[in-house]
């Protein structure tokens, strides 16, 4: 249904699942290039990387993919990167998505929010919140993360324009050595923003380079991760952590078995900067991506597109089973699945396989479980019999198991 009051936007009704809607949200990386060179980033390429820029999707291909997504019932697209505002055609792509009736989520560092971009977002609201990552509250901390001189001033200017034009946005942060001492200051700033209705999100257990293209950078990223104990300490600072864990574990705990994909991978669509559909953004295994810009075949037919990726290509991998003996001995029978980020994408990033356990993730999950009282100090989850694990989870959800003797957790418990 057209919205005759605006020359920019078409309103459409989302198709209910039962009427054929197959795609809830589309994620598109418009570029892997970034004007920051963040010390922890799993994907960024230099802003002036000519080879990467030459390989990026054309505007026409992006538009074609957006149109395909709408035909599959998708009404929300997330533009991310790299820094998506580096694309000189960003405004064109943004307006095209809005004219299709799609809501747009924009992930940005805000450095390239210009008067023109701010006016556009104000005139044609994205329909969803802009999400800005804050790398530091002062020039020294911000630029120690971003490794870009003058970046803080540009970021702060962009944030000012978002506020000036009343563009709804939220902030989040990556917890890193240069900014860890600023968390209270950052949270006070976040609380002053009208759309921040809850504590900001944090990244602290950083993913490695998803393309496995830089072993030295991967080693450095590993050195930036919080320890398991530090991770738990950060989590329990949130007064809602324990309550959320009781609700969450009741739904998502239990051994995953031999099947590798026990998540939403392959049920949605992620498209990288070069037009490849992926099961999830983190999984860039070359045999598991589907090119959406395939050359027409001899009979003139185009490649299968998003529909083919969702209905034919991704399902080929949905029933893959682990063969790694260590995975089968540990991960397959671990009831902490709801606390652990182990998945084929993480395994690929760390080891170049789909089923090698990631020790760091295992350690973090066990630290949480011990702090919550689900495991004893010397226990490992795979040694707990299945019926006993079910009993513990049920008791924890019911509030019969109290957190371990940890002062910070006990403080949180007393607030609830």
C-alpha cells in the first residue's frame, strides 16, 4: 500500500509465515572496509583498499537482493560492515530499501554521519534504531582502539548530528584495555540518551578473523579477550543477570548431540560485501557460501538467488554431524549449551574446522555455570549424567539452587 504523503517510502504489510513469508531479516555487509582499524575487529579492511572496493557488490546487485528479500516476506534489513557509510551510494541504497517498505537497521561508528546523511535519516526515518559502537569516551582511549587519528572528534560530531536531527539511536561498546576504566562514564552517558531503556550491550569475548586471513591479528585478538573470571564479573554487574539466566536456562539448556547446527544458521540470510549468501555472518567457509551474482546459464536463467540459498543450498548442511572425537566426548553431551557460544562458525574461525571445541568458550561457559551453582568447583558438564543435569536446571529455574559463594552474585541475588 503506497504512502501518498511521502515520495520516499512505500508501506507494505508483512506476510504472515503461514502465507509464505520465509525471511524475517536480511543482513547485508555493504563493505569490509572501514575508516577505523580497530584492534579487535574480525573483518575490517583498510578504507583505501582498492582491491576490496573493486570486488564489492554493485548498487544494482544490492538492490536486486533487497527486492528478492521483500518477495520472500522480509521487511527488515541490517546494513553493516566494515563501515557501511563508506559506500558512496549508501543514500541511494538506503532510500531504495525504504521505498520497498523495509525497515533499516544501521550499524555505524558515526564518524561519517554528515549533515546530508543526518538530514536523510531525519527526513526518511529508518524505522529501526541506529546502533553506534563507542570505542572510548575520550580521544586517547577511542583512538587507541580505532587506531585512527582524529577519529574521536569525528565520532562525537556524528553523534551530535544524530541528536540534532532527532534520529533514534542507541550505543554499545567493546570492552578493551584502553577503555575498561571508562565503563561507568560510558554507562552514565548511555543512560542520558532517550532511547537507551536498558543497560548498553557489550562485546568482550571477541571473535577471530572470520576469513582466517591474519594469524598474527588473531593472536592479538585472543590477548584482548576478558578471562572467564572477568567475563562473569562483568555479567553479574547487571542486576537483571540472574533473573535472565533463570528464564534463559529453562529454555535453552541441554546436550546438542552430534548435530552441528542447533541454531538459527541457514534459516535467515546474511550477504557479505561481495554478494555471497551465508548461513550466518561468522561462517565464511568457502564451501558453505552461495554467490548471488552468478553468471546466467546457457538458457539465460539467472542463479537461484536468495530463495535457492534458503530452500536448496543451506539445507544441504543443516543435518551435518560432528565427527571430531573430542567434540563428541564433550560438546555433544554438554548440558551448558545455553551458556556456551560453541558453534560451527566459532570453530571455523578458531581452527578451520566445523567441529573442533573452542577451549576459550568452554572455559567461559563453565565459569558461568559454577558461579550460578549449576556445577561444582571441580566438575565438568560432560561428566554430569543427563538426568542429573535436567534436575539441576529445573531446580535452578525454580530458584532452589542459589549462586555459588561469590560476593558479586550474592549481591545481585539480594536485589531481585
